[in-house]
C-alpha cells in the first residue's frame, strides 16, 4: 500500500526559531519543477530552467507561513492549504503598483525562514492574494504599509528547496540561477 509509514521521529533539540526573513516572488510558471511527479517522500525539488528572475522582499516582524492539512475520509481527499501573511512597512506609489500586480497574479513564492529553510509556496497552482490592507494607521506608532494574505492549495506540503549557493544577486539551486531583483522601499 502506498500510504505505509516509512520512519519515526525523535524529540528534536530546542534550537529553532519562528519568523520569516524574506520572500521571493516569481511569475507563475517560472519556477516549474524538474521532478514534477513527486511522491509523498520526495519533498526536495530542483527547477527545470537555467535562469529565473525572482523579486526579493525583506521581512521583519509580523509575517508568517502556515500549512493546514485538510483530509476527508468520506471523499478520499487530502490537500494542503498554504497561507502566507506578510506585513510590509511604509507606503509608496511604486509599491502600490507592485501590490496591485501581486493581487492580480498568482505568483509562486519562495519563503525563507529564520532557520534558513527555503520553501516553495504554490508549486503547482500558484498563490492567490486572498486579502490584505493598505493602511496609514491612526496613531504615530501604527503601521503605515501593507498587509497581504496569500493562499495556495496544493496536493503536497510546500517543498523544501536546497540552496547550493547565495552570491550577490544570485541564488543557485542545482543548475538553475535565480536572479534576484531587490524591492524598493519595503
């Protein structure tokens, strides 16, 4: 049976932390996976193109990534709801345009956490902006910026990406060079 367990898990050390360090956006389809027929135990992927442009957004503070498992015995289905919540400080005219383009599209997103794990959100179906705000705040200490919620529904959890090298404006994943274009004032 294909659903048989393959290993156990011991209690890990208390050496990890929460939070997101940065995200990288790619237009849908640019991050196609070379091994598209992944099984349940094959969670690490590489990309099948040699060069892809990604757009980097630095994060600090209230951003999070979560995956909810939805499984139905009655229907015989299981899927993973990927939710990425971003808080981007400071408003600008240029950033308004990019936020609009993110909301209109369905990008694939690489998420980097503070443990230096990289995940691919929206691998097969992309991620949709399902909510958010453009807010000026009321008091002096309130957020003046953007909150965005991205959601993706996938048949597998977000894949880990093995990063081979980070140098200047390039991240190397196997034989693929991800060319980083940094954001403006986020």
